[in-house]
C-alpha cells in the first residue's frame, strides 16, 4: 500500500532529558513546538491521496499531540473534517505520542481520523530509567496508555 512520511509539526512541548529537541531548541531558539495549519496538512494529504495514490500517512511529528487535551482534540477533529472535505476516504494514519497525552477520548477522536498505529514514547518503565530519562512520568502513566490503545484495537509500537 502506498505510504508517505509527513510532518504536521516540529518540536515538542515536553522537556525530557534525553531528547534532542531540547538541545536543538537551546541552539535555535523560537517556539519549542511549531505547527503547520490543519488546512495546509490536509491539502498536502489530498494531493498525495488523489494524485499519487498514497493510502497510508505516517506522521513523524515528535509528538502529534498538543500540550492541551482540548486543543489536541480540536486539531484532530478539524483534520478529520478537512480530510473528508478533500475526499480522503480509505486511508490510514500513523502517529507518535507521549504516554501522558493518551486517554480514551483522544483515542476515540484519533480513530475517527483513521489512526491505526501509535508509536508510543515509552523508552523505559523502570523507576530508575524514568527518572534518568527525565520523563516526568510514573510507571502507571507510562503503562496505562498501552491498555487504552490496545482496548481501542490500535497497533502500538514503542522503544524500550
């Protein structure tokens, strides 16, 4: 199935010790999270879908979510509307997410966006590992999203 790698944003709102985004931001300045408009992303997707036959959109955003749950949901819903308006019907979306961004409501909206796979930033579920990585998450905050995604029948991939 034709697949295309895409970006709808660069950077991340978090400040994990291990992440290269923090080092990049310190050197480059500017906003830590830079987003393309939903209209621009959907227009690119429509071109790829209709002209090149792309059916899988692999978003390589460092984190597809926004700092605010409500803002994330609004962005996902707007993207879904724009995709439908552009005639994108039978396509799938893959995203990356921090574990603490995932909850049942956001996952339900992502499913409407045709999301089928989430690359979840787990990295470690050991207490010492989480502390060393500076994730700012507990073991439960790292593990619970796995259950939510699996309950929603989404494919989950993560690094450890």
